[in-house]
């Protein structure tokens, strides 16, 4: 079973958060920040949304930057994902 996003939605998986601070202090899971860098694992087909044609700019495997509190977090088959709109993606990391 796979997650297949609809319309202009994108499914991303967070890159593992840093477990140590820059000073070398080990951070607990609750102290670690939500990752802003994610990897795209599924992309919707785009289409006409609110009368405007939306073309998808990202593809599976792209590393992207998200705003900190965007999207909906979901658990699927033991992994955590975030489903967002393409417009919530700030940049593609090359």
C-alpha cells in the first residue's frame, strides 16, 4: 500500500533531527526541533484548483525546505510523514 496525494499535495519525510547541539550536548527527543529539510516521497498530479492550473514543480527524491509548522503529520506503516500543499514548500535544496 502506498500514499498517493491528490491535486497539489506533496508527501514528505523529515530528515533525521540533530541529536546533539553545536556545543556537544545530547538533546532529548522533545528538545529536538522539527526538521525543516525533508525528502519528497510522493507528489500529486496537480490540475485545476480554484480555477487555476497548478503544475507540480517538485518530484520524488527532491530535498525541500518547509516552513516550521506547515502540513499535516501522519503515521503510515510505522513511519512519520507530512502532507503539505506544494505552495507550502519554500525551496528545493540542490
